[in-house]
């Protein structure tokens, strides 16, 4: 054993490099550990950081070598005071304590910290710099992955489970031959943390008392332990496939919207639906078309080309990222993913500042994604922040919706003085209104907008339509009732009957509205024929029997069609629409104009069809 002295700092202790250097005969003799190093390791271990435990285990290994008289181990210096602890990271106060010991002992400073090494050299201290080496072997958890595994789930006293398949078709398989003990899981955890400090493409994103988040190459690893969880567990996620935007085979209209016209985009979907994969493909598309593209991630898990800068929200404040993005002025910003209110506030501020931002968030349905904004901002701001919503389902775009604001009477309301600003959420491809968002009293409501077909199928609306038809039969047999909403109907009648139906100063229609409890809009019948051509073309001719009673001509069809609307055609020419009775009968008064016309056509043997 020689008499040369070595002072080790925290960086080489947590790397467990001191024992490696001894085994490789790079150091020997007297090894001095500053008490400041022990204090730092204790603090890290007390706050649940894995590196603290690794460092303490390294000191225990050195004590074993000391007891075997292979080295001489001693501790020197004082523990850092409160001031030195406060400025340990920013001011280098603890590093200065370690350098002072090396200087006073005329010892070699062993460090893996580049700044510490250069500072010591400036003071004339001899330095042995330890270069972190890239590990060649795989992590233990990598043994559980294959080409179709998206994630593995490890928990103490359980079998290792792997989620395999593809978006929308996942299955959970057991992939370990035996149950892993707590020691097994702790060993895997220790290996992950050690490697993340050595590998150039790995880093510890978050280290808390009960959890650690690591990005190791393509793997996003979450480690949880007591007291946060009821046992040690590891969850590792790896992308199965990297896709390009062309691989999604988007319809031209959607592709154009996503690539060039959308400014505030939200990519939503359930867990494992493929949200981040799609965001990744968009980021690469923008970068490949000469757009400056940056990402904000927590953690940084997207697999992107070197041209795209990835910022970590875990290692910087929202204000810092805000300043960086506004000053660097990227063309597109990918925010993966938005979880809490500060994330939504940052997204909103970037959008209102004029940036093109694509946010990723979890949502069970497309409208749920919009709902997450409602609780965090005024409804009137939503269209300025969010204009396009992409809902990812089973790895593909399941739905694309647009958001816009107009002033209108909300669907289902009748009076014009109820007009207000309404946020419309529309299906982009069909241009169909699906939801309305507006203020109702002191509440903000999200109302699904029903289609007219749904309104017609509503039993209450069907009864109302039938009653309106009966009331109007006093004026004409040529009548068509269209239910617009639960409070409004349109009635189409011949032009020469409109004035008589409405009455003097609207007296007749007003009485009828009060009786029915719905607003009635009377329109000319001919105007409605053209709008119903497509609907009529979809109706099919059904078998019927015709009979004649004393007062009526009766067409009998199967009772399955009761309460449905039936159209009667003579030689393919539309004649009338009638509501089928509950027994499948259509009764037409023989003395009415249409009744007489039907009787005449039957006598002439013309082709008469009932279409439903």
C-alpha cells in the first residue's frame, strides 16, 4: 500500500467509480472522503433519490476494502453549513470545500465533474478525471420487450406483465417465468439509475422521494416506491413503430387542414391510442418542410431528428420555457402532453401570442378534450386558442372537429331575443354541427345537437307532428310536417291556403301554437318538395291493401310502419304525405280534394305506390 492520497468527490462516488478505479489499479493507498460528500449523499437518500443510496453503498464497499487492509479510508473536513447547502448547486460552495481538502492534504482530486476538474487545475491541484463510459450491455428490463411490446409492468411479488399488440387491439401477457421479489425490483431500479448517469442518450427527468422518471434511449421509465406506492414498481414504455405523416393515408381535405391551415391544434385520445406517435410524425413533417420546430415535453419521450429541439418542462419553469419559445420564434411547437392548469395556461399564452401550437392530451371523447379547456378559461376565448381537434382512435384519426364562434339562437330555443355568442363544434368532413357551447344563466353548458331524424324518432315529437297534421286537415289535405327541434316545427301547405291558416293578424296560428306548445312556421309546399328529393329517393315502395269505407279510402300496410310518414305516388308523381296509424292504416277522406283524386286514379287503373 503506497502513501499517495486521493480525495474523492460526490460525482465519482455516485458513479461507483472509486471501487472500479481501485480494481483497475488506477488508485491505491489513502482515500479521503470529505464529510461534505457524506452529507450530500445523506440528503439525496433522505429525499428518496436513488443516487444517494448508490453513493452510500459505494462508501460501504470502500469500508469493506479498508477492513481488509487493501486501502486506508478516512473522512476529513466539516459538514456544510446552511449557507453552503443553499448555494451548493448554483454557487459551487460544497465543491469548494472538497477542493480545499485536496489542496490542504496535497492529494489527488478524483472527480467525474468537468467543472470541478477544471477549477481544481486552476488552483494547482493534481486531478484524476474519471470519464463516464458507455455501457454496452442491455438493461435487465429490456429482456422483457419484443417487437410488439409497447410497455412492461413490473411490481414486487408479481409476475412481469407486457402490453402487446397495436392501438385498439392490446392484450396483457405474463412474460416472466417467476414472481419478482422486492430485491429483484430494487436491483432493476438500481441498474436503471446507474445506467442513466452513464449513457449519453439517457437522463433522469424527475427524482422525488417516492418516484423517479427516467428517459433511457427510447424507453420512458417510471419508478415508484413506498410511501407513494404500496410496493416497488417499474413501468417502461417503448414506441412500437415510428410513422411518417404519409403512413396515415389522410383524406386530402384533412391533410391540407393539418399541414397548413390549423393553428391551434389539440391531438386527443385515450391511453395507448397513438397520440404521441401522430404528434411525432407531424413534428417530423414540419421539420422536413423547412419549418423551425420545437417540442415541450414532460418527460422528453418523443423520438425525433436532431434538428428538432426538445425542451423539458420538468427541468424548467413555465416562465423559462415561455421566454425561450417567444425569443427563439419557432414556426411550430409540439406540446406533449398537457396535464395540469399550468400546462393549459402555457399553451393558451403561446397561442394568443400568435404561435402555431399542437397540444397532446388525454380524453375519452372529442368533446371531453374541449371540456378540459372550459374550466380553465372564458368560453369566448376557446376558438382563439383552439381551432382544430384531432381525435386519435386505434392509431388513426377517428374524427376531426373544428371550433368557431358565432352569434345565434342556440338550437332548441325559439325566441330571437335569446340570441347569444355560441361556440360551435363541427365535424370537419361532414360540416355537421355536433355540439354547442354557451352561457346559460351563470353556467357554461355543452349541448349535443340532435339531427332532425333523431327528432322525428322522438315519440313526443311524432305525436306532436300527428296532432298538427290533424289540425291542418281542416284547411288542406296537402300537408307536410317537419320537426325542427323540440320547440319548433315547419308546416308545408299549398300557397293558396297559407293566408287562411295564419288568420287575421296571425290569430289562427297563434291559437294553434298555444294548443300544441310549439312554434309553427308555415311555408309554401312547393318550396319543400325539392329539399325532400333525396329523402324521397331513399324511401321504398311497400305492399298494401286498399279498401273503401263509407267515409274514407283506407290503405293498409304492415303495422310495423305505424307512426311513420308515408308518401303516396300516382304514376311516379308525388301526391301526398300521410302519417300511418297505429294499426298500419292510412285513412283519406273520400270527399277531400286528394281523396277524390285518388278515387279517380284508382278507377282509371293507374299505378299507385305507398313509399316509406
